[in-house]
């Protein structure tokens, strides 16, 4: 792997940019690997990267049914924050946030992590109580979060409408200054490049069609559209399709998959300096470095794998955006799309060993997995390498739905579900 | 937006009139307190989440307000049929793609 630097740019400029190498290689699959990761999204690639860098396991294949980073990694609204209520969630999301800081240097790849602040609006007394509870809980966990008056919120985000005449007036806000955004594609590409340079095989257009198990139940490999590939350890990181893959291994999951939509506007000059979220009117918005307003909508109400969604969901979100930012009422929206998110009953992820020996699963990130990408990959690599969870993901077991030890962020995840 | 046929109203109506109520044909135990942890998990948390044909409950919230069941393809979102609550799971599907 040739290091990217200002000198590399100068060198390539001198010779007509003919020396840039492919960012990752596309080898033919081998017969057997030590570890197979199913799914080349951000979480899967990060897992492979940390298996190689932290645990020295480089005989790894990442199998992807279509193209790298083409699922939810390329479809989210790139928001990063760690202001979750419960200790377990705070632990894992803040672990990720700490890794975001410095990730570009670590990967030698600009992931454009921008801690521009995530501001969550309160519109009524209940919101104030909930958000203040989050502020206090976060601070006890060493996570920055502060309470703003409507005036301070407007100072932080000038286009915000704090008029008392609004249908749902802004009565306060919670601000996590370390929160922000990153360039989603660059995260997948940077991890892919780093993993590939250390010997990890990234195999695209290779769909897993079955999970093979020995008579004793242990995993022996996976059937794919490019033939059987053996491995004693298989990590499933397949987002909306996690339950489909797990079913192939005979494990029924506490998951349901829903379409989640997002949309972007025409590009405009810098106008939204931070991320603004509102649970009550349900909308979130930020501005990409290209100038598009990036707007997140809600999920459809029914299970679907269609990677699309109902138009009325987008309309509802844009109603809320126009309420919060009347300045945007005449903006044109350019594109909208949907991704399939896998949702657990308690709205917390599952990163764990499974009842099948050698089978590991990292799923259930629901509507908010992007922010966790580095932390999720880091602790999942640990879980696979040691066959034992990292203390940070130890609570996120698959059997918590039997034991009842839920991490019930459903009402506490700081977003509406 | 989906158009959904309510088997009680015998009419196709827009999705906004309906609420999805999750997977169908999951029977609640008559002795719920006596359920083992395993069985309770299966009843309460585990879902089939199929990529393909799903049997699910809907409620015609802003119409007759009654629950009914539907068969839908989760890849195309196409409704294959709807039927009244209490009717058995259809053994044969009309015009199913799979």
C-alpha cells in the first residue's frame, strides 16, 4: 500500500497521475480462510481491519453480495454522536466516537470526520425532561452534552426558527459538541484499503447462499455464488439481511427489517453549521461538504426488503424540516433512497457469539449504526479473535431476549422509533 | 404508498388508513405466566422476518378499525391477499411469485 501524502500528490502530479494504485485488490476466493466476514459494509470491513491490525489475523475474507459499501453504509445520513442514555450504550457508542477522532490518521485516508456538534431540539415539557435526563446521564458517563436555551440554540445554528408562533416551538436543546458527521463512503473505502493492504481478501459480487455446519454443529464454511468457501469462524455483519443469513445457519433472530429513507437537496452554500435533530417532529438535518442538505426520514411501518419506501414518509419529514427551518421551504430535493435496517425489540444491537460454535453476529443496529462503525468493528474483531466478547460488547448478547437483561434504548436512544 | 384491501370493508384503501401490527399467526399462550423463558422468547421476541412471503396483521385504524391478516411479498411489497382475523393461514396462495 502506497501511503497517501502531499508528496504522493506532488509526485503523481509530475507524472500525470499514472502511478495511483487500486485501493484494494480483488483476488479470487481461496478454498479456506481463518475467518469469513459476511458483508462488506463499514462494520464488516472495520471488523476485518481490526482482526488484521489488532489481532494479527490476516487470513480473512470479506464476502459481499454486491458492491463494497453499497448497502446502509452508502445510504445513511452520516451522523455521529454518543449521547445514549444507558451505561452499556454510552460505553459502545463513545468507544466508537473516540476511535472516530484520529481515524483518518490511523487509516491514512481522509474520512472527513467533522465534530461540528449534534443538537437535539426540545419542543415541549416532556422533551425538556427527557433531554435533560440524557445530559445528566451522559455527563456521569464522561460524555459531553450540554443544555441550551432557544436563543443559544439559534446562535449555534442561525437558520433555526425559534419563534414562539411555531406549531412546535423550540423550547431548548441538548448539544453534544463532539458529535458531527463523517464521509460515509470514505469510511468503507479506508477500512477496505487498510484491510486489503494487510492481506485481507475483499470479494465482491459473491453472495452467501448457505452456512455449512459439521455434525457437531460447528460452522465449517459458507456456500456462495462463487462456490464453497471454508472457515472455522464466520462473522455475520449483514445489516438488514442478518436474519436471512442467520436462518441459513438455523438460528432464528429477534429482528425485523424495515426500509429507512433519506434524501438530499440541491447543493447550496454553507447554511447549516451543525447536525440538528428533533424527535418530536421527527426530522434530522445536516449539510454535506458538497453543500447538499442531508435529511433523514423515518422507517416504514411494515417489514420490507425493497430498499425503497413510501413517499408519505418523506413528506412527513419535509413538513417537519420546513417547520424548523422556514428558510428551506422552497429548496428542491434532488434524490431520495431507502436502506433496509434490522431492528431489535430493545433497539440495541447484538454483537455476540451465537448458539452455533464458530458463528458470530453483529447486527440489530437499526436506524443508527453508522456512528458506531469503528467501535463496532473493533470489539467484534475482539469477539471473533478471542472467541469471547470485549467488555464493551459483553452486554449486547443474543440471549438477552431470553434472560430479560435488555438494554432498552427503545424509549431512551435519544431518537424516536 | 401501498393500497390495501380491507376484507371487512371489501375495498382497497390507502396505507395511511392502516396500521401494521406485526407478524400474524403467533398464538399467545393461555398460560403466559407458566411459559418457559425459551418459549416466551419465541412468542415475544423472535420473528421470522422473511425475505419473500410474509403473513402479517394489519388494522384498518381509520376505517372499520378491525384487525385482519395479509399475505405480502417483502421484496416487492405486493399484497397477494388479505383475509379476516381468525381465518386459518391460507394453504395455497393465488398468483404467488414463489
